[in-house]
């Protein structure tokens, strides 16, 4: 039998990246000639354009601060305005690229995050090719569960730029569960707490007989070990200014060195109670400090508490309590911090499972998924979810949700809409993401137009809108007018992703404003229906107003006028609905007359036998 090409599983991380493959004995990480598997996600450029990746690039970052790029994952799928607060901590230059996207200016050349991430991916691809003795062209790449559509697109593009066919984008917590679940119990509910260098995710999964079903996911794509490093940097720089003068500045090389000091101190404080820091500032100025674990934990406590809030939301979305969780899995290097482990244990009331290296477990899970796709492992099925609801803007500015948040993917949803104006030949399809009921409170992902609809009365066209989320979480939207066959479609490619504030808003505000939003949505629906009813009454009056008595006409006119007034001034959907119903009842004589006319035309000139062929026949 011909050997199938290897599919590489890749964890493209904020701090470190690595690859793994599925073998007959199980998943295995790829190591270089020195036995090192982790590839620091750091890229350095020299003045001649030579590129260095990984450990060597990180080692010389202080000497080359403006052309050494790290934490690029935080820029993936983002606009420049999204990452504005990060810029003061980065020694390299972040500038606006196409459509306002965040890009990096290195030695005068503007490079997109996808291009930079592709360099890291090529390094992993090269290591795998050397280790396996074959060319690697296909891969599974992991992303944070709370990466939105733009960030997933950016990750996929990075893989394509690296020369890889990206077969699947898998959520990192789900990948971790795949790695842990190979030899685990057959029926369990698992919480995966994933705190990496730049992102945080929590996912609740149910595992039963090889089926991994994600029940809920939550998180923050801008929360991780980088933020812990910044707390130490702020502590150090604040004390340096107090000791040596407020006017002291920190250039790119110094900021890079401070980052290295902070990261090293953070790692030491996960193992020991104190970490000594010594920084030579020149001119005889030397800063020395013994930072205690207690001090460090006090500074990062709010960040850790924030992760627990997301855990509680994930449990609520899954309709579970902490006591119903059978296993808690820790993923990501930042979960080595003792405070993090204590906090997670206290919340879930059980000791987290840490048998697999948290830096390697995601790549191992990606390799498991790669093995499934390659047919090496046929007894496992992965059912992932979409983190936020998706829909379109409907008449009046409401959010018409087609796919709800935490829906299992891949997922298809179809709904039928119509026109609101006579003779309308085109419709605009605005694609939204969010949890609120009004379009203005949701994020616009993209838009397209369906044209060429034959002129018809309002309400006659039947426009079928279909949302398809593939297994990678990528959204495709199509629209088709059933009678004419006119169709249009788009794959959503937004310019940039959600900001941290927007992610928090779509979840928190959807709960806080739920009652008001539902009322506003219902008011829009009732106004639209009232508009339709009034249009029908106007047409009926134009054709048969003379059949009404004076009293019937006065009653109808008053009812119609009340509806028009309430549509413009009233915010109570129930009151408007009652007025619309009264107008509809007042138009009853017109409705009955029109029905009689239709029946009369239909049956005119027909005998009883024509209407019922059974007449005149013998049983």
C-alpha cells in the first residue's frame, strides 16, 4: 500500500510554536538536531534582509530591537486601532497596512502578521521535513477558541504563505482535549483552561466513546503571559524612575532587555519564592531588586480573576456547575504559575490534570486531528463550536440570528426573507456577528448585494439566505431568489478582528440588555408587520372603497390613523400590535369582499361536476 503523505499538526503560539505528527504509537512532537522541539515565535531581520527564526533570533533581540519581532500572534487579524494599547510595550514599529490592518515596519519594509507568522511556520515545516525525510505540504493549525473570523482567516493565510495546505483550523483547547483523551475514560465532562503567552481560552467538552463535543467556549484573545511580563516591567521601570529620576527614558534596546528580564523573573518565580533582577543602566546606575512571589502574584491577581470570570461564563453556557466537571486540563506555559493553579483548583474544586507538558499538549492534539484526517485514527470524532452568534440585518435594523453562539460546527442554517417595497430589484445583505438584538450593537463582518430580482409586489420574492460555517470556523454566506434563480455569495473576509472591549461587550451586554433588546427587536417586527398591513389596506381601498358603509369607513380610517401615529411615536410593541390587530379587524369587510371576488372569478362558468368530479358518478 502506498504511504500517505504526512499531515503536520502545528501549534502556532504567541511565545513558542512547535509541530507534531501522528505515529502508530501515538502523537509525537518534532525536534531539531539538538533535540529541541519548541521554536520561539521570534523573527529577526538584519540590514541585508537575512532572516533568523527561533532561539537565535531571541538571543540577539537586545542587539537588534527594532528588527526583532515577537508576539506577532496578537496582531493577527487586527486593525491598528485594535492594538493601540500594546504599542508602548513593543520595541519594533507597528504601522497601518491595507484597510487599516496592523502591520510591522522592519528596516523600511511593511510586513503583514500573516507574512511573519508564515516564516515561523516554514521553520516548523523545515524541521519536520528534516526529521521525517519527506516534504511536508499539508497541516492542521491550532488557534485560540475565541479567535474570530478575521483572525482565523489570517492564520489560514499564514499557512498558505508558508506553502502549506491548511486542512483544518482547530481550537487550541479542543486540541488539548484530543491529546489528553486518547486513553482517558470513555464518558467524561472536561474543562480545558488554556492560558498561553498572549491569549486565554476555556472550553467545556463532553467526551463519550471517541466523540469530542464542545459544549461551550469563552475567553479573551488579549490576555496571557505577556500581560504578566508587563506587570513586572511596570514595577521595574516605575522603581527605576523613582530611584534615578523621572526623566529617564527606555529606548528600544532597553525595552527588549526589560522584556527578557521580566520573562526570566516570571519563570523563576514559578519555581522559587524570589527572583533577583540586576540591570546596568550605564553611567554607574545599577538597578537591583529581589522580587518575591507574593509581590508578583498581587500584581497579576486581577488578570487571573478575569480568567475565572470566563470560566464561570463557559460553565453557565454549558448549563453545568463546577461540581459536574470530571476533569480539568491545564494548557499553556502560563499555567505553571502557582497562583494560576491554585485559582483553577479552588474554582473547580479538584486538582488540575497536568500529566502532559502544557507547552506541548496543543501540538500533540493537532497531530491527533491530523491523524484522524489521514485515516490513521478512525475512532475519534471532533465536534467544535462557533464562539459568537451570526446573522443578517433585517428591515428596521434588527439582528436576525441564523447561527447561535456555541453551535456545533460545521453548521448550515437557512432562512427565507422577502422585499419590503413594490418592484424592488435588489437587496443588501449585511452580515453581523454578536449577541445583541439590534444591528447597531453587533459587529458588521461583511456585506454583499443580490441584484437582478424581477420586479414583484412587496412580499412576493422569496430570498433564501444560507450561512455555512465550515470545520475551520470560516463563514460562507449565500442568497438566492427562488422564483428567478438569481443568486450571490461571499466568503466573509473582514479587515480586522474584534477588539478586547468588543469581545467583552458582545457577551456581557447581551445579558445586561437582554430584556430591552428583545423589546426593541419585537417593536421592529411589529412595525414591519404594521407597514405590511397598512399597505394591504391601502390597496384594498383603492379597489373597493365603495363597498364600505360610512360607519365602516370612519372606523377603518380611525384605526389606520392610530396605527400610523403609534408607528412614529410609540415604543410599546404590545400597544402597537393591538392597534394593528384592530385595523386588520376594521378592514374585515374589505377582506371578505376580496375573497368573494377571487372565488367568483375562479368558479365562474364551471358546473358542479367541474368543481367535484365525483358528482354524477356511481360509487
